[in-house]
């Protein structure tokens, strides 16, 4: 598939390298020679120096033969304009714009006059991940499939044996536990009843809604936390996070630290649920003030990966080793961060790669959808009249899509774990889960 990426910043560069590695034909356009040279030093990507708003430049690079245009420059207006040019002049089928400011949105959509086919907002991705972590601390990752079902990876409570009765639990919260991610494999229910859960183990749960987490069904098996939240980082992310929290009636308060007087003043006057400390987080007086709040979680989103990691180490040493730190990162590996006791890492480049990979893999065919959620790959398929699987067995579906780990079935309003001989019916939705390669 032919893809033009406009913008060679860290997101554009990461996505270009990723798409090139999985066999797509990628052209990346940027005004900065240094940015293009960096991209070429990582992978043999075709780079074009110039302005992506130039119709002549796009025409010279066969934009009319391109399948997808990704506009990921640092300017929202430029990204929207690029998508309009690609759509109007070159009839590109799929146009994607990176959008940073939520002022462009009307509800969940951009005004139709400017609408690209898809929107990627780093701030919204980060804020949604943080919101999920604050409201449901036991969930490490969450994704909503097209059918409306939510696939969650829940942190397991260390040392507990997994002795849940799957059928009984499924009836209580109308969902299924597909199994456990354990030692780099997915253990299906029958294989994991007696294992003792470890630090990195995660329950794979499929549900219609997350209300079951408000009860005590899983209190013995997943981690819970609460308390005041410390935020050190970009005010744009804080703004988006607070809007999501307000919309979903989350009542936790945030302590915002900034040595920038304007940012501190803005936060203090604009946000009701924010206490503000103006000062340097590395000052002893600031640390003593923070300690009075009984902080349980710290969000570190400064835009500098090394600084976020350093802050995590410093805060744990000064406040408490039990402090949970959530960092925004695109540079360091999970193994490295785990070694430094970072509790939760939002890898923005990885999130962008998954987002654009999903668009590319699903935009040009119907039948099944595929998603990547952290370490698992999900196949979703609705059994309709165009499907070859009406009346076929679950086993045939598993073989067709090479699913060797776990599978859930949505039929009418019920979610259940089918056996291999179960026959698929018209209207069924099948969710298959594999270890991501």
C-alpha cells in the first residue's frame, strides 16, 4: 500500500519506520532536512524535502496513486489543509490528520467542512489512557471494539492463585475472562486455574461495560489504588484530562506543579479540581508541600522522556517507594522502565503505530477487523450474510484466522466462551485473541 506521511517529527518518523518495516511503500515529506536525515538514518525511507501544502510537490510524488495520506505536522491547521488538498485534488481515499487542540472538535467530530477521514490526537490518547488509569487503576490497557465490547488487560494481584469460577463470574457481570497473559503466553481458562499470579501477569477480560469494576467481585485478584494525583507536565494534557474526568464524573483532585507563573495562574483560575503549587519540583520546600497531600499517583508528562524518568526516581525516593508513577515516553523500552520501577508507561509512538496500522489494515477490506492492544492482537468479525462462517464451527474460525489462544462470542446480549464444536449463527460477533507478534 502507498502512503504519504507529511511531517517527520517523532510521530511521523516512528510511523514511517514502522509502516516501512511491515512492507508498505512510504514517502515522508518535511521542510526540515535534519528531520528527514534522521528518518533515513533509521530506515531506507524515501524522503522529500519541501512543503506538503504544495500541490505541485504532491503531484510530482504521485499523490493521485496514493492510498493514504497521514498529515502529522505540528500545526493543526496545516494538517487539516493537507487532508483537504489530498481529498479534493488527488481523491486520496483515506486522509488522517493529527490534531492537538480540542477547539477544532465539535463533540467527537471535526466540523464537516474540514473533516479528514480519521483524526489522531496525541493529547487525547494520553489523556484517555491517564483517565482510564485514574478511574480504574487495575486496568493497564482498555480498548472498545467496533461491536461495543470492551477488552481490558487488568493487573493481577501478586501471589494470588487464580481459582475463579469463570461461568459464575460471567453471569454476574455479563462478560468473560479469556485467560491470563503469563510468562509471555496467553493461558486459556482451563490452563490457568491453579497458577500463582506474578508481577507482570494480566487478566484478559471482555465486557459490555466497566461497572463490574465498581463492585467487589475482583478485589482479591486485581490491584486498586486511590488518593490525590500529582501532575507535572504540559498544561494542554492536563486540560484534556480534566475535561474527560468532568464528563465522566470522576471526583479525584489533581495537584499541579509548575515553576511557570503563567501556567500556574491559568491552572489555578481555570480548573476547579486542581490545587496549584508554583515552584520547582526539585526544591526541598516544594517536596515538603507535596508530601502534605498524601500523594498516591504521579503523572509525569513534561515532554522530555529522560526528565520524566528522572522525576519518577526522585519522587519515589523523596515521597514514598509505594508511589505509583505514570510517565509519557517514546524513547525508553519497557524493560528499562520496569528496572527503574516506573509503574505505568504510555508509549506515544507505539500508540501511534497501532492507530495507523489499524486504519491501514482495516480501511480497504470488510469482513474482519484487527486491533493490537499492548501484547495481544484481537480479531473481530461479525457473522453476517456475506460471511462464509454461518453454520460453521468455532474451530473452523480459529483455524482460518490462526487464533491459538482465546475466543469470546457475543450473541444477542450475552457474552460467553464457546467450545470448539459450537456453531456460529447469523448476527454473532466473534472476538479472537492472540499474542501480538
